[in-house]
């Protein structure tokens, strides 16, 4: 079955253009014109991916993203913004968006981002399904202190407790864990994890790392620093197994 995508965009011409091209790429697409309608639609018929305009009536894209993440909904979210300020882009990512595009953008780039986000979500669902199978096995493990990463199951555990990550957050953490002590620049991480590199999108990396640190280091009993800043890059500590 084709992946389902919900487009929430209040400008009719842009909305129609997105729907036309996404359907042309083989996706099943529905569209709404405001944030409240997007939340109702996602609650009634959950889609595989959301494309949210930042500025919409009712609830804007930031509010929709925040509401979904507050409910534990990890659906991939691609944010569209006409604003050029870094604050708006960073805020969207900090509230849980997986990626963003600044208008005007090329349709080819949009389709590439959509494909990448859906691919990660598919891997996560498949791994979770396998993890729930009685015949499943732990497979390869990557350990960093009390952090245990199971790449096959796409699970992260700390002292046996499963930590929840979006598909992109998991891929980012896995890349660090596979190269402990190695310093990566933002551009290198964009290439390796996101699959593209584009000037101006380095803040995507920064905000995702901030979200990772909040999840893996937010333990008052064990306040370990897992990911550290080294010059213009980031690295994961080298810890004994």
C-alpha cells in the first residue's frame, strides 16, 4: 500500500501543488487548510507523514507539532516555513519536527525529504514488529556506559528501561554510538544521517542533538554527559562496556 501523507497548508495554490506532486510520486494524500483540521484528521485517520506549514489559522504548525509530540505521537513531521529567521526553524525542530524546508523550495528536494523520512519510519515500524515477535533475538548490541543500543530492533535501553526516540533521532544516536570518540561536523552528520547536505540546515543537527541529550542524559541519579561539543563538531564519549 502507498504511504499516506497529510498536507496542512492554508495557501490554496501551494496546497494544491503539493498534493498534485505527492500523488504523482505515488503517495496517498489528504489536505487541510488549518492546524485544528490537521489534528482532527490525524486523530481520525492517522497518516504516515505530516507536512505542516508553519503559519496557519486556528493552530499553527508549531502548535500542531507540539500537541502531537505531547501525546507521544512520533509520526514524521516536515515543517514548511516562509520565515527566514533561524529562531522559527530552531523552535520547530525543538518542538519535535523531524525536518524543515524554507519557502521557496524545489519540489525535487521536498520529495527527497519525504522519501527519507518515510524510509526511516518504515525501518522503525519493522524493527518494532520484529522486537515483539516471540522468535526475536537481541542481535548485535552497542553499549556506552549504561546505554544499550539494539540496531536490529531499533531500541535504546538504559538499565533495562526502553527510551523512546523518533526514527531520525535513533539514526543519529546509532551513528554516534558506532563511532565513539569520533568528532563529526554538522555537515558530516547531515550527509551521513539525513542523507543530504545543504547550507543553512546545520541547525537541524544542533536541535536534534539537543533533543537526544535531553533523552539520554535526563537522569538525575546518573547525570552522565553522553554527547559533547568539540570545537565545531560533536562526539559521543568513549565509555567502557
